[in-house]
């Protein structure tokens, strides 16, 4: 298999539980944070998957609980329409080539995410956030837990 692992249907691939490790680097200050936890992709009423992430985040020496929720809605041809918990659009996701780049403008900042699938049990996202308010890199590894 090549560098990336093609996924014909992203919702089928993502379903289940994943162990998550994320590093967060503030490129302006040099601060480094770490998130460790679990992401569960479970059924969403009306179709799609509910993404629930929970764990602990350590930033500047302080560790606290952290969580987020996203909606992964079916898109055409095995793609996904990713939405925030309140339904606002976040980004599209097409893993059919095993790699995808998505942009999300947020005020004057731009979030650019690269999604790569390594095999049936491992995938990764790297978000680069640039703008007047932020200069961050968030690197997240997912390993299937179930």
C-alpha cells in the first residue's frame, strides 16, 4: 500500500472508538500543550455520526478536562459534511484518496487541516492556524480503540 490508505466511505471508516493524542504548539510563544483522550463516532439521529471527544488537556503546566462535539453528516460519494455541535458548517471531508486538505475561515484567522489515513486503524490530522489572533499547529493521531 502507498503512503496514504484510500477510504471509499468516510462515515463507515470513522465509526467506533479511537484513542487520541494531540500536541498543540503556539508558534508565536513556543508554548506546547498536549491532549489525550478518546473520540467516539456514534450514530447521529437522522443519519451520520456524532463525534464526541473527551480527555485531558495540559497547557502551561495545568491539566484539566476537555471535550468537544461535532456532527459528521453524509455527503456525496462517501464524503462528509462536518458541522459544529450547533449545526454551523466547519469543513468538508473526502478521504477517498487517503489524504484531504480542508480550510475553515474563523474571523480573520484561517484554519487549514490536512487529514491523512495510514491504514484501517490509524489516521491523523494536522491543523495549522494562522492569523492576527493565532499562530498554532495542532497535530492529532488517532488509533482505533475497538
